[in-house]
């Protein structure tokens, strides 16, 4: 017969097993959720997805145009056309020498009765053009004194390479992210010139040094921008993890590479500490420490997290909130096209009320864990579920999440900064990292310059040539 002591022991053992099972199931759920995360439902970059099958288009967060891929109806297309005779560099006449009918020769006296033209466009043979500068000494016929001319700034020594070639090297390294060794090989193949890696590095450093005043003016202009995008990503520098920080607008870009990710880095960059406009960023908490500006959160990050909760935890409120945020974005875009500066109050209040109701449904479906007093065997705060964490962030940060509803100049997302960081990730994949801190700083300064010029539609090679002359080309900062 089972005694009460044995029953009590069995009940205690059963309770312990239940608790262990609950912990194991929670860990299993977390592992399954971690494996399910990719670029479409989290902040992981697309490259981390690996060689998986492409995701179904129905799961994409991108807005669809409804049009089929390829050229649209009415598109005129692009094709080569013949240029006028004055623009032709060389003419090669192909004259028949034998009659195709009687096989008799066609001499020069045979009349030409027609001509059909075809043109071939191709690269010319390339080689370095050598320009010799001669300083002439002239004796004055009146006072008999000899006056000597001066050499141009592009010829400081007996023999050197000119600004066009130097600009081409800087362009390949900073804009096309070509490693130095491959730049050297390219110059050998195309121009037949052999340069040492030290020479290429020196030219890039010279260009970056010329941009010191431009970078200072760029940072000052960004501090005055009404809306500012910020983001960061990891890079390899001198064999260690560092962080590339971007601060940008649709017309300006600044990069900085720092060993830290948080406030220490942004303080060192020096743009956000004195900024007073609207700072758009993701949920990284160090951005919130700057209280002199307003904050707006990236809602594409929220859409990805809601997709994760929808797919992995079957949270219906997440589906509804995704649809609501997309509806808000469409309404704001339509208001912008009509020249409005804000949404009508009734429409705005309706959106906010639906937002709060959806979050209330989410909180009801995901109640908080019991307080520590009811769990005597556990110490500290118990880890919240992903759904509860997101709900708290969306509730406490509601003003920042919905900032784009109150001011139509504030974007829905932080895609501007993410796009600006993309090429730094490309550089890391091609070159593998920066060998030194000075090399990383050099690349960041030059990359910010060329990114700014591209946004403004400026000619990059012309601007890079100016770095090796006395006429430095500044971007537009207004």
C-alpha cells in the first residue's frame, strides 16, 4: 500500500518533471525560432540566408506594382543609332573587286551607285599619354634680364603620374571596392603601367588627406539637416571587430569606423551629440541617449519582427498590425503626393486608435510572467517572450513608432541608412577587411565623399581629379 510520504514524494517528483519539461519545451521553441529567422522576418542581412530556395513572393515586405517583369507596354526601349559622319573617327570602305555575275574585275573606273553604312563602337587601344612641360627662359630686349616661367602644379618633379590616373585608382578602390592588388593588375593589363602597392596606397591616402576640410563641412551640414538617418554594421579592422557608423540624408553621407558600437562611437563621430532635428534609426538603445532631438523608429524592422511572430507563434494580432502599418504608410504616401504636410486629424486619430486596440489584443494574448515573489526558486527578472518584448517596445515607444503620421517629412523606415551601409558590406566581402585603423579611416572618408557626390548627380572622376589639384571640388551642402 502506498503511503502518504510516497505520494508526497511522487507529487514533488511530478512537479519537478513538469517544470523540467516546460523548460525543455521553451528551449526547443527558442531554438526552432532561432533557426527560422532570416532576412524576411528579422534584422539579419540577406547574405546570411545562404543558398536557400528563394522565399515565396507573398512573404516579401516590398510593395508590389502589379506589373509584369520586363519592359512595359509603350516603353520605347534603348538601342544604338548611327552617329553623323562628322562624329565618326575612322571610315573603312569595303569595295568589291570582282563582279558577282560575270566574275570580271571591278577597277577604279567602275561607278559607285550606292553605299550602306554600319558602325562599330569599341574601346580604343589604351596607353598612358606623356605630356612634357618645358620651362622657357626668355631674355628681355630692354633690360637684358632673363625671366623663367614656372611649372604647373601637376608637375612638381622631373617625372610623375598625373591626376587623371590617380583619380582612376581612387575611384576603383573607393567606389568599385577593388582590392589594391587587383587594381595593380588592371593597370598593367589596360595601360601597361606597373605600379607598386605602396604607390597606390599613397595616392589614396593623399586623396583622403585633401578631404579633411570637406569632411568637416559635411558633418556640420548633417548637424543642420531636419531629418537624419543613422545606422551601424560590423566590419573587420586589423583582425578585430569594429563598427562602421553611417549618418546620412538623401543628399549627404558620412561614414566613420570605430572600435565601439554605442554611445562612445557616436560621441566620437560628433554629429548626434549636438543634433536637434529628427533622428531616424532602429531600436538600438544608445541612440535614445541623445535627448536634444526627436526620435523616429524604423518600421520595417517592426514589420520583420511581426512577420516572425505571425509565422512562428501564430500571433493573429501581429498579422493585423502588419496590415495596419502598411495601410498607414500608403495613406502617408498618398498625402505626400497631394502636397499635404500632415494627415487629416480624423484619419490620424483613427489610425492611432486601431493601433492601440491591436496592441491591447496582443497584450491579452501574451500576459506578463508572474512577479519574482511567486517564483521563490528563480532569481532576477524572468526572460520575456519575443511577443511580449515587442509589445512593450511598441507601446512604450508609440510616439516614435508613429512619428511618420504626425510629420510627413519623417520617413516610414530607415532604409536610407541601410542602403548607404550596403557598399561597406560589399567591400568587406571583396577585400575581407581593413588591415589598419588608418586604412579604414581613409576608406570611410573617401567613401562618404563619393556617396555624397553620387546622390547629387556629380561626375565622380572629375571630382576625384580635383583632389590632386589646387581646385578642390566641394559637394553641395545647402
